[in-house]
C-alpha cells in the first residue's frame, strides 16, 4: 500500500465517492472563488493533488479553458474511473487522471499551478508533499492548496446535536491523525515547503434554517467516520443514532432557527523563491 493510501482513511467505495461528489457540488462556488483569487486562469497547466471523484480537476479544467490542461493524481482506481466518467459526461477533454502517490513527483509536468482540496490534511508532512511537487512548477507558477478548518463548523445559535457532531468528528479525525485545522496554517506550510506566500483567502459555506443540504452533508461525514467516532471513544453507535441523525439534526436546526456552518475553506498560494 502506498503512502497516500495509508494517509487517507475514509475509503473509496461507491458510497464514499457519492458523498464526496455531493460535497464537491456544495463546495464548488467557494472553491471556484478561491482558485480564481489564487490566479488559476486561461491557458494554464494545472496539477490537482488527490483528485478523488474529479471535482476540483473538472473545475480547474473549466477555469483554464481549451488552451489549458489539468492532470489529476489519485491513488484510488475506483475514484479515477468515476472522475473519467464524469469528464466524458461533461464533454471535458482537457483533463486526464493518473493513478499515483502525492508523496512522489507527478507525471506530466511542468505545471503553471498545483492545487488540491482537503488532501494535505491527511499527509503526515504536508510541507514535504508541496516541496516535492513544487519541483514540477514553472518559473512564476503558483502552489495553491485548499484546506479546511473543522473548528469553524457548527450551528449559530449552538444546538445540541450540531455541537455533539462537531465534537464526534473532531475526536474521530484526531484518532485518524488528520489535521482538521490545517486551513489557517497554510501560509506556514508554504514557507516550510520553501515557497514564498503571495496571498490567502477563506470562504465559509453556511446553510439557512430549512436547507436540507446542510444536515445531509453532516450526516454523510458522520456516517463515513462512525467507525473512528466509536474507536475514539467520543460516542457509541447507539448514541450517534445514524438512522435518524439527519432528520433529528434538520429538525433541531429548524426549531432553533439556526444557521449551520460547514468547515471553513482556506486557500493560501505561493511561488518558488
């Protein structure tokens, strides 16, 4: 098993890929804004680290246009098959997906930009990943990872189940040694990788009371993380009550007229010195 396979513990079965695709649709506007701010645009060659079901790669392919190109590297053959199918469905021809390990230099360089969303959080040494891939960067190119901050999630006003679910997820990710607060630290990660930071930006995806997508997103990640939630000791399967979790969370948020916040997305971008 490769290093990146060891890093990512959430799996790549069809159910998890469906969850990631749903999450990708919800996070697309925020990710688009971040990548544009980082300078991803027409004619660029882009490397997408940990491309998964292809969401960021397909978005980047749109941003760079027909004169640009995108290479997504991903360890899961199932995820690559889904990403390729989605590219064919969308008639996107300027993207290709390669099975590989983000800890090793990617193929297809050089690149004008290196991106990736919510992937470095699974790496034991995020700076080492960027340092390795930055060797493929053209002069003046940018490295622009997008990462999350789980501590910024929850409901306002606070509601019991939303607060408990954030606690469960925090403890589960700790059990898996996942850096759930990496987003705000990205500028430092760029510096550690030998890159000169050029900018940073954060976008927060929130859901108004009654929006079913918020409860569905939280229910999906709680379901994925349930074995680690239980292993961490944060809650038992019975305490989580997965069968009714989504409905209970939605009802609680509506009753409290509460806004639900998904983990905040951060992007920091930099270039080689």
